[in-house]
């Protein structure tokens, strides 16, 4: 990977982190409502993954979607504005934290029904198969989502019909307060894909380069073979499930241990060790992000609320 | 009489029935270690252990289907849906199985099953997580649907539901867990399928339930200051529907509005209004008005969401309209 590209990955990961840290503050201040699920700790997953896609490859994910939105190129301004429910958000303030999408950026949402978007992802691939192109759909979901029927129906269909889907399970050890071992018959989740005869692999989700390489290989396979692929990525969310999670289900020691493997810290060290960039250059990137996020907050706060008559907009296309 | 919250009332009902009958157990997402996402089952896991407080995977079909099966073979499961929006993920089990298995097999099967589910909007959770789809479930013969509006009713009705031998959907409201109210001391139950006059008045009848009750009580207070006395009939159970108190009140006031949080079209209000027209047409002095949710999926933005939800002011205005 070229130097600029590597630094761009660093920029993206720091951007996600800062946008969410500011988001958390704004939530505490009552400016953001509803459910907000932070991606902090998992930045390397979507950053590495989406860096490996071609722009024509579609991305769809669950409600933990701010990072994915930013990686896909949705401006921080729009992400922040959507969090604040403003008309300038990409979903015009109607979706909020859990429902970020941009067709233009080939980012098909943010979906809040666990597992619900998996058959839809298969459907994107049906559409692309029907159109006879070789676009790949990248579908991200949590470990918890692999226990619901939707997951199994979608995986089975994708293999049976030879659909170009890259299934990406972000195994962050918990679905809300329930650990993988308490909820899933197998703790190596990719064994489920094995059951459907699907090619699969796992990757260290705290290492953006590892995710990137695994994703490249997987995408090449899917595109060439016209078959789905299952990638399990091991990661951890540093914050609660959503804002206001009492976190009774895990020990602070465990959280601390994972936090020592901060994906941004790991990548920073990688860049310094490889002499890709100086500490000063990386600090500069962080300063730039800081400024970008400040501007995004200002943009969001000064943006207009949706108009009252927009309540009835976009219910139907016709 | 003690004054407790809706959360405490529901929690007490669950605990009392679990203590009373070892066949009662709870299964659902985050009911155990987490303590319930709305903290209703906080402390239950430590008290009863994992056999009776079962944390399930995210698998709504297995939760409802599993509870149906366990009920059929003699246990008394309480299945919890984290929110009623996820009932759609388990719709086949609720509609095609829970509501029909007994009838279809000539009464051989008994399903002593309670499905607890939290519904309602107003928390900026967006379109899929804010619904009040109660009317849909009340559509199906074979299922009973209960949705209380006070702590007293919640406790008494839930206890009856747990003791009942039929599948019952028990719908709570996400914004009402802190609502306080008097509950009788000691053991009591409230029969399922009985509407109740929650406030007496002679000028008009407000028919409502659950969140609508909270809003209607506030509206009635405002109306009272202007010399208008509303009588409020709380349905409490949507199926089987008890029209007696509604009709009795209506025959006295001759004017009514129906207040519900769900969408107006094909809603609870549609049913109530039709029944009044069918059964008390001669007493109608003014067209009956429905106050309900605007016909849009609920948006995230707070102002828009509140604009879509029925408000106290809407009820007051509707009351004045039927009295015009
Ligand atoms: C069908 C359905 N059931 C339950 C929920 C409530 N819920 C939201 S997120 C979640 C946990 C999901 O865990 P996982 O898939 O591991 O994703 P993570 O939050 O860890 O990213 C649950 C139970 C839901 N949104 N949809
Ligand atoms: Mg998870």
C-alpha cells in the first residue's frame, strides 16, 4: 500500500474515534437522543474492509454504523447532522444514529433489526447477478446476529445461488450483555459458514492491515468465483453496547486488557516502526481531524431542523 | 395501599407468580445477567438462577416458538420480547401457532403462555423501534391482548395472565415505567377482558388504554378547568374486548372520542367507533372522533416525532369538537 493510502487509513480511524467521542459528549448534553451505539475499539474493522473495496462494491451494516458511514466517504458534517436529527443529515434527520446511508457512496445503511439486513444484502447480490455485473456486496453484522434465523436463510441462499456477498461477522465477544459462548453453539462463528460449505477465514480486527489483507483476498475470491465468502473478524467494543449500558456483564479488567490493544495505537506503532511517517506527521493528522470534527459539530448545530411538513415526505415514491 | 412505579408493579407480579408456581419461568434477551433492558427483571437472575431466568440468543422465533412448546407440555413460560417491534420477527409463532394450535386440534392443546413486550414511541428510536402495533395483534382470535395503563392494573392483570391457560400478549409502554400509582397491599388479581372507568364525568366519554390513558387523564384535568367533565373508559384488554362500560358511558354522555397511540387507520379506535355505531346508534349525538398517531413511520427527529404522536392538546381539541 502506498504511503498516502496508509496515512489515509490512519486519518479515517482517528476521524471515527473523534466523531464518536464528540457524539458521546453531545449525547450526554441531551443534543442527541434515541439509541447510539459507538464503534470505538472496532475502527480497524470497517476501515480495513472498506479500503479493500472498489467503489462499485456495496456496503450494508447494522446500527453500529457511524464508522462504516465515514469509511464509505459520507462527510463528517452529515454524520454529525444526522446524529443531531438535522435536515442536513444524510437521512434528513429521520434516521438518526442507527440509520445512516448514502446511495451515492454505495453505503446502504445502518439497520436496526438484528440480522434483518442480511437477506437484503443477499438481495443486492441477486440484483447484481441479474444485471450480470460482478459487484460485490459487503455485509457486516455482529456475533449476536448469527443466532437469528435471518442469518441462516441468507447464508444458505447466497451459497445455493452463487451470490457475490462478502459476509463479515464482527465478533466483539458480546451481543448486548450476552457473550458469544452463552448465546452461540459454536464460538468460532465461521464454523456456521462451514456448515453451508462456504469458504471462510478469520482476521485480527484490531489490526487494520490484517483486516485489509483478508478483505482483499476475500473480495478477489467472491468476484472471480461468483461465490459468497465468510470473514470472521475478532474485535471488541471499548464502550457499552449503547449509551447508558450498565455493563454488569463484563469485568473492567477484561475491558482494560482489550483497550491495551487499541487499533489506533497498534496502527500508529506500525506506521512509526515502518517509518512510513514521523510522530509529528501523525500528530498533524490528528490535529486536522480535530478541526474537521469541530467544524462538523458546528455545521450540525447550526443546521436547520427538518420542516414540519417533511413529516409526510418520503413515505412513498409515487 | 402503596404507591409504586409501573416497573415495580410488573416486577412484583412476576416475582409473586414465580414464587407461587414453580412451573413459571422467564425466557428472553437480556432478562438475566443484564437485569432486563428496562430493568424489570433486575435481581431475578441472582434470586432464581439460570434455570428460571433464561437469557436467550437473539432468536425471536426460538423465544416464542420455544415458549409455545414448553407451555404445551405443561410449563408456564413468560417469553419476553425486548420490544414489540421484534414480534414481527416472530410473527408466525404468534399468529399461526400461539393463536391457533388449540382450536385447530380440537382443544387438545393448552398454551399457558405470556408474551411480555414493550411498545410505544416517543424515545427517538426511529421507525422500526417505536411502534405501537397493538391493533394488529388484537386482530387474531385465539390470542388475548392486554395493555394496562396503571401500576395497579399492570400488576393485577399480569398475575392473571400468568395464571391463565391461554396465550396472552402483554403490552407495556416504554415511556411509562416511571409512572406511579397506588396498588392494593397484599395479594390481588384483576380479571382479563374487563374494561374500567378510570374517571367519572358526564359530558363526554373518552375511550382509551395504556399510554392513551396517561394522556387522557391529563386532558381531562384541563377540560375540567373549563367546566367539561370527561368520563374515561380504560379498555385494559384489547381482546377479548369488553364494550359494556364503553356503551354504558356512551349512553349517558352521547359523545365520545377514542384515544390510542397507534396509527388511526384500521386501529383500535376504528373498532371501538364501529361497535358504538353498531350497538348504540340511537344514542349518538355527534360524530365520534379518533385521536391517534399520524399516518407516518415515526421519525428520529424529536420535533417531528412529537408532531406525529397524539398529544394532550389533540385530545382536548377533539373533546371540544365533539361537544360543539
Ligand atoms: C430482531 C431484534 N432482536 C433484538 C434486538 C435488540 N438488540 C439490538 S442490538 C442487540 C445485540 C446485537 O449484538 P451483535 O449482533 O453481536 O452486535 P453488536 O451490538 O455487538 O455490534 C440486540 C439484542 C434487535 N434490534 N432486533
Ligand atoms: Mg457483538
